[in-house]
């Protein structure tokens, strides 16, 4: 809430509802954010407590009117969520994706969930849910060919051509880091609680460059991190930086190979420390980077979805 | 024990002592196996119970004389083992590796542990412990260039030139399969207890061929297994075959790229179902395979180590 601006009535609630957390924004008719609320009651909690109960609790705490519509993106729309919002098959224009939001039956309010995307190629099946909304809010030009990177647990790379998603892929980089750090032999190298890797780290840079040179082959170097601990006295925090550089460099090499033909630049939708690491790694790969803040992108995408679904008016620029 | 052959006195006990299990053979002066015993008291158990207690228990149960010497290979020689048998740095002749066995002090018997191998290149550090003994027992020609694959939890690929190890690498293929199946999002795709993959499986073959074509880049296709479950109704046992094909194909592509320059054939040291899977995958990669049974190789290597350390006579052909 910005107390300095003239008070306006909210018109729609926008909800980013992921696996472990949720964020709610109240938005006015012009697409301006009036209030924000965050909770740890993501999909996993909601499966036990009930999606409606959790949502209404947050809306009541924010003083939202009873009839106000709600637009939702994220894992709440998955098979394990509130209602499965069917996947839209790519290629698909971004606007059409948003307009296909699925309405939840039996609710007092008009509550809709943005669909995910499915790539149904026999040899490269893939899905996304939540990132399509970030993509819609990234302010991509409606013309031209754009390569988009959305890093995270399951990093998504998306090819957007003339405003339509024409293909995408998933690299489970964040998950590989967590699973290998906790459950593989590398746990002996990284220790119990490896310090988060900061950009500028020399180990991160060296292993990232090596992975870029190896063209996406990361499995050949995983065990080297363990061996470097035994033979070269590599320290746990440095080992974590090596693993991070190896996996991120490998992701970029692999995705560039698949999508980057002729691409000299990437739109990076990310925030905070992860955004800084990817900016550095993309730079090492020789790619120019335009960064869009991930939090702002999902908000803007939800507002755009509210417009596409007639919940608020017009087609003004998102706040 | 072969009751049909003339009874001979054992001269040395040979022990393959791994992380979770151990095998003991009594061997006569000519290098002939007289008796075998297996136990689940590998390194992990021995750390608690005591290495000497476990070894003497097995030897007593086999009726081994008190003064009989013992040759050991495997993780018992690691830093967490009975005694750290220092690594031999490659390049190194295989015979010299075996001859460098480290004697355990303060024992009634002459007990020695075969050293592991270390590759100390700054950009490709690596270690092995146990596989060097299999390698010594694989009956490689003393001349020429030979590429050796030893698949497992941590698959090793070794380049042997004129009887010397000149380089090696580790691909943690078995561990990646276990860790991803149990702890990543793929656990939803593979189910609780995926059936072991048999050779000839169509999913294994297709994903292996794809991974071979992708040149060792496996991370780009991991999530496709999950997506194929959601979009193409891929069944759990088939998903396990996909993951196995992807990881084994990726390993072979990556290792061939690193070591296979000009190599048309591979010596595969493996047993059972894993040996059959790798034989199939190496065939898909267009490589001719000569298979050596892994159990026989480690026995023969230990007997060779006993000879190199003067525990039994001569330099006859291993049994």
C-alpha cells in the first residue's frame, strides 16, 4: 500500500500460488497494486487445509470485498492443486494463454486459474505452470525472436517469436544442486550447510567456464568435486561454488545449443542472488542479458491475465 | 572349494573389501582359488566393529592358518578405512601399482592393502580405489592402447597404454540413478520400487540413442521423463528404463568424447544385468565390446597383487 497516493478501491485479487508459498496482491481498475500479502501456505499446506479456506483468510485479512474476483497462477492449477487448469499446447500466443484461465466452480467469487503450457513433441515433452505468467509480464516486444531464461528449481528456457511461445525446455538445475548436495557423495565435499554462492566467486567462474566449454556435459565433472576435496584440499564452500558453476554453466551451454542459434542476447527473468549468478554466467557465455525482475514480472503477468479475462478494464500498461 | 582336485594348502588370503560388503578367497601357491566366503561387513560395519576382528573372524571360519598373509583391495584402504593406502599418481604401470601395497602395522600377519590411483591434473582431479585391482586382473595385453569401462555406482573409464594407466575419469551414473529416483521430482514418475531395467527394453534403447546423439548432455532431458508421465502416460517401469538409458548413454557419449579418439573398441569389466545393459549401450554407440567378468577380474587382480608383493611365488597365469 502506498499511503501517499489517492486511495482507490481494489478491483481484483492476483495470487501467485506456488508449491510452498503464496503471494496476494490487491489491484485497482487501472492495474495499480494497492496491497500485498505473503504466506507460507502454498500447495502443500493447502492440500491439507483447503484452498478456499486459505484464500478467503488472506482476502479477509486484506479487507477485500466479498464479490471481488481473483486471478491465480502457479501450482494451485496443477493436478495436485485446487483445480487442474488444462495445459495450453504450444505454439500459442501469450495473450491467448492468459485468456484461457479456468474458472473454479461452486465459489461465491469469480476465481480463475491461468493454464500452464504443454509441449507435446514426442521427443521433447515438457510442461510449465506459473512461468507462463512471468513470461506474459516480462514486457517482451510483440515482434521478433526472443530467448528467455527463467532460472530456479526447474529452470525454463523459452523461445518467443512474434508474441507466441514456440518452444521451451526445462533444466532441473536448482533441484540437481539440492539433491546432489544433500544425498550424493558430494555431501561429504559440500558439508552440512554450504554458504550461498555469491557472484564474482572464482570457483564459480572457473567451473562455469569449463562447463560452457564442455557443451552441457556435466556428469563427467561431478565426481571431480569430490576428488578435488581429497587431492587439492578444496573447502566445502568452494566445493558448493564449483557445483553451482558446473550446473549453471552446463544449463546455459545446453540451452544455448538447443535454442540459441543466432541468438546474441537473453531475457533473464530472475531476482536477487540467483539473478546475479545467472547474469554472470550468461556473460561468461558471451550472451548479452536484459534482466526483468521475477517478482515484478509475475505481478504484471497476473494483472494482464485479469485484463484478458475481463476482470479489470482496458489494455493499459501494467503497473 | 573344488573337492575333485588334489587338496592343497592355502598360501594367501585375498580380500575385496568394499563399502557395504566383503569377499575373501583362500589361494594356493600356484594362484588357485581354494575357498570363498562372502560377508555384509563392509567398511561401514567395520568402522564400528573393528577391521581386524572382522577379518580374523572370516579367516578363522575358513580355517586359515594363523601366519597366512593377506592382500586386500577396496575401500578398506581409504581414509575412512583400516589404513589409508596412499594413492599412486598416474601415469603408472599396473604392476608397480600392485607392488606398492601398504602394510598394516601391529598385526600378527603380513596384511597389505593395494593402493588406489590418483589423477592429479589440476583441471581433472580424480581418484579410484578397488578398480585398479580389477584392471590388473582383466588380462589386458601389455602392448597397445586400451579403453576400459568399469560401470557401477561410480563408473570408471580408464585409458591403458603399453601396460600403464595414463588417465581415467569417473561418471557417477549409478549414484545419479539412485539419488534422482529417490529424491528428485522423478520419484513421482518412477514410483517406489522401479523394476530393474533389462537389456532389450525399447525405452532404454530409445533414450540411450538420444543421449548418445546429445553428446553427453543429460540434464536437458531429465525433466522430459516427468513431462512424458504427465502428457504421454509413461508408466513407472518405463520411466526407470528411460532414466537408465539417458544416464548410461550420456556416460558413454561423454567418455567416448574424452577418451575414445580413434578407439573402436572397449574392454567392459562388468557382471550380470549391468554388464548386459552396458554391452547393449556400447553397441548402440558403435563400439566393439570385449567383456571381462568383474568378479573374476578382481580375484585375478588380487592374486597378481599377492605375487607382486612376494606373498606367493612366481609370475604364473592367474587362476
